[in-house]
């Protein structure tokens, strides 16, 4: 790997990758320590207890991680070592009787490429990563890799947990992924499809799961009002809630709607009907599913077949009702109950 490889990754991305390896190594306990600053630098230590890093994993393409793992000492820790070395953080790995350091050396193409060197060291029962981190960037490290903070986030208790105190921040298993402005709250996911650089996540996949989570809570006290506000603000948190909400949940949302706006008739956002309150498509679907809100019918739209027939009967129909005209009027009245 040359210095330019993953140039958009910074030192915190590298540390996150190391921590992810430890988190996915489920059979071992890991510790994450920050020592007091000395000359503007802080010694950071990541330790996996009772684990010996196999020598063969230092070769690119060799991994010990299980299928489905995010990290687990595969390619990521080698990439992390390269970035930390590139940024001058002097990373060192200790395991068994080995001490590993990295450096950039020129190859036959006169390009500086990254190499790791295994040297004989003191016996060690754990696998330990040491590196020095700039003191003025420690707060950002704690924000994006919360295992180093006084209030680590940890793994979620459910498929996704809401983080009301970390608005718009997306985490996976307690590790920061990205900030997304279209979310109101922050979320910690158990699993999430990420891009290869760990900074890209599917907004659709996230909003689908957060919508499912909020749908399960709709009948809880106060939740329906919170969801209603997010729907009005078009937040991604709940944009697919209509696909998950039960009828009871939709009734709770309808009650919150009535509490806020009164007993009003609603219409879809792009309806041309001259009365009723316009609502977004997701909220419209939920309120319609509830059966508790008055909804304008499609027959009331201008230029619908109903309206055209109604005008035709008014303009050209017989002055005295006939059997046919009565049948047409009866059909029109019946059609008012049709949804499609």
C-alpha cells in the first residue's frame, strides 16, 4: 500500500477500525485506555485479552474473522497500521514474543510502500496496540469512538436503539459511522450495510429500520405526538412508518393528529380538492389506515369521471327524471364510497 491509499481516511477512522476488530472478536475481552498527556501527545492502548494475533494475518488477503463480521482482525487492522504510521502516530503491535512496527520504504517502482516488520520482543499473553494521539484531537476521538469516553455507547439492546442525546449521528455497535442531517435523532444499529470505507451507509436501509422501531412504540405514551412532529418535518426517522404501523398504532397517531389540529378532514398533499388539510403521503396512509380521520374522496377531485358525469347530468340531463337518469345518479352516489 502506498501513502495515497485511502487518503480520505484520517487517524480517527484508523482507530475506529482497530476498535471494530476488537468488538467483533467476541470470544475475548478488550480494553481501551487513554493515558495523561505528555508534551501534547496521549498514549492510547487497545488490548485484546488472552488473544494471540496469528502471524499469517499480516499478509494481505489473509483473515481470521468469521463470515458476517465487520472487523475481527482481517484487512482492517493492517490498513489502520498504515494510516497511523502515515500520520506519525508511531503505532506498535505486541503479541506472543513479537513486536511489530511499520514504515514506508521505496520499492522497485520508486514508490514508498507500507511494510510491517516483526521483531522479537518480550513475551505477551495479549494482543496490544499502542500509538500516540494528538491531545487537541482527543475530544473528537471520544465522540466518534465512544469506547474511549466516560459514557461509551456499547452494543445496542435491540436491532436499533434511539440516541436522543446524539442527534443525527449514526452508530453501528457503538462506533460512529456518519452524521445525516435528515435524521432528527441519533441511532445505534446492531447491523448495517456499509460502504467499503465504513463512512457510507444506505439512508433507505437506516430509515426502514428506524421507522420499524418507531412503529412498535406508537401506542406508548407521548410517542405518537413525537412521530407526528417528525412526519410533519419530513424526517427520515419515520419516513417508512406506514409500512410497519399496526392499526392500533395508526389510531394512536390519529388521536395525536386530532389533539393538534382538531377534527379536520384531510387530503393528500397534491390533491386539487378545494377543502381539507393537506398532509404528506406517509401520514396520509397512516391516518387512512386508522379509520378514525375523515378523508376527502377521490371523486371530489376536479375533472374526475364522477365530476364530468355530474356536470353532464346537470347540463344535458332530462328535466324530468327518467329510469336511466335515476340509475346514473344512483351510480354516482354509490361511487362516492369507492376508494379507487
